[in-house]
């Protein structure tokens, strides 16, 4: 684990904090919309009244923060590496939910813009002017369609990230070249015509590795591989 905080740590931690705050803001706004007294309307009509002009700011902030989390989690040498997996899993859920919200908002905006009113005029009802419908529909489509697509991509990207499998070359450090040469010595060179030369090279390879000279050890290993 690194002693210093990296840019990836800051992106991961900061992005996760902002993503949670933005999600909480969106949830609070949704609750406030549905807390309105809409007695007498059906469930669909209530959703239409509450969401057809629902603004995307909280969700847009979440999308930017989610991208920061993905960028941070993909960087190597994180102090917060243990949090990268749970953060990506959380993004899958939250980004997927808010992408679904985008679809719902767009659908309700199209419906109410086409209908022009919700409920009954003699009871609880809402009538929207042509100008209001046109402006709201255009702005909602421009805001929520690309935002929903971005959130879907974020969810897919977060789901596609995975921890390296044990034994993968990318995650495991390179084995010392002396181990390979020890095997070569026992399997082929110990009883061959070049055994004395091989023994000398093997000793020097071990000495160079012990001194931290990996490049020198690899050069001698190449000589040892070419012995008859």
C-alpha cells in the first residue's frame, strides 16, 4: 500500500462522496414531488404531474461524480484499493436506477405534452398551456435523453470492471530469473558438457539478484540458456 495519496485516491473518494450526495438530492426531490396532495388522480396521473418537468441537475452531478469514481478506481497503486470494488458495485445500482428514471421522465414528458391536461376539470385536474408544454418537452428531451444514455454507459462500465484473477500475469510480480535458471540447471545443464560454465553463471546470477541488479542477471541468464 502506498504511503501517499494518489490522484486516483482523490478521484475515487471525492467522486464517491459527491455521487452519494447527488443521489440523496435526487431522492429527496422525488419524495418532495410525490408528497404533494394529489388525491383523486390515478397512480400514473400522479407520476405524470410529479415528474414530467422534473429537473436533471442532481442526476447530472451524479453522472460526473460516477465518471470520476471509474477513473479513480482504474488507476494503479491506490491506498483505497479495497473500496474500488464496492464503489463500482454501488455505481451499477445507482447509475442503473437513475438511467431508468431518465426513461420514465422522458416518457411522462411526451405523454403530458401530447395530452395537455391531467385529471378531470370538474375535480382535481391540471391543464398545461401550449407554450409550457413545448418548452418543457424540448428541454426535458435535450436534458434527459443524453443523460440517460450516459448513465447507462456508466452502469455498463462499472459492471464490466473486475478484480484481476489470481495467477494472472498483470497482477502477479515477475518471478526471479534465478528460479528459471535453477530449473534449467537441474533439467539440462547439470550433467551436460557445459556444466562448469553453467554453474559459474548460475552463481553470478544469484549474486546479481541479491545485489538488486536484475538487468545483469537477465543478461547472464540469456547466456546460460544458449549453453549446449
